[in-house]
C-alpha cells in the first residue's frame, strides 16, 4: 500500500496490485449508529437540528429537505483529501424510502440539483456525487431517511480510466456515449420507460439487480435536467421500490 497522508485525519491509500484508491477516515468510527440502537434520540429529527448547523432547506412538511454538514466527514476543505460532504435530511419522521411517494423523491432530486449548483461554484471542486444508502448491508447507520453529497477536489481514478476506455470504444463504434448507453435499454431489460427517461437492468452491471436510469435527452448532469425530467426520474426510481420492499433489499443509488 502507498499512503498519501500519515495522521489521524482522512487520507488516501493505493493498492499497488489493483491500483484502487481507498479513502481512510479514522474519525468515522465515532459516528452514532442509530440502526443498531434505535432507542437513542434521532440525530436527524428536524426539531433537534441546531439552526447554525443548517446550510439550506427546501420545501415544506414531509417534502422538506434540510441540508447540514456531515459531523463525521470523509473529506475536509482544509486537508490534502480536499472536499466537502453534506447530508440532506429527508422529511420530519422516520420512514423507509420505499414508502415514499414520487413527489417526495422529486423534492429530493430538486435538492440534489440545487446543492450541485451551489457546490460547483467552488473552483476547487472537480467531481460531485449525490447518493443514498439504506439498510445495514449498504452501510447505512441512521434510520431517519437521508442522503449525502460528496464534492471532491479530484476525479476518482476509476472514473478517469473508465472515461478513457469509453472514448476509445465509442470512437470504434462511431457512437456518442449517450447513444451507446441508450442502446443497452433493449425491450427485455426495460423496467420503466416514458418520453423523458428510461430505466433498465444493466447488462454489464457490477452488482446484482443493478439498474441504470437515463434521461433520453443528452445532458451532462442533474443540474441540466428540467423540472419535468426530474419528475420523470423520480417516477422511474419510484417504480423500483415495490420489488425492493418485497425483497427487503439494502441498496445504494447515486447521481453524478
């Protein structure tokens, strides 16, 4: 292993055999685990959030999304592993994501888009990812529904390598990246489809039950979507929830 930093703060380690980079964040071990001990006070209860810790809020009632800094971040603005990490607290009560309606999911995607627009103003930021994990097997530590945003000062090496391979393959196939991605959505793989988006089982997925959701229009990221496209993305995501609930899946989903 090659270590980039050597202290108790977050640092990068590189596996010399696989070439993979791993972020080591020792202080993450101190974060509370509400999944294992649900009798503790809900740290994401909006009533208990300190006003000074709130960065932004969007919407009202059960559609209210409150953005706060992560108290146990992986990335820091003043370390070599530069970046920011925000938490979006979803709604005012504990409920599973698969019990949410499409309109609440739309509110979450709207919050993602707005935070992306704010965070990318920082010239240090090179890569943005919004993600949600739910269930112990997926790494979730709090039962209150929440999502996170990573804003990094670097593009992960796996993504850089993937982009190089994609450019080479698409040059050979004489297709754009977007056209190639949509070509994978053949009839027997489609889970949801409308005039704005399509959701399909990824034929070359790295994980079991992996699904891709793509806008039909060629865009770069979530900030370029229209309100109608975000509503369509929310409907596509919502269409997956009954099966996830039936199977009691732990899962991750992300936008980048």
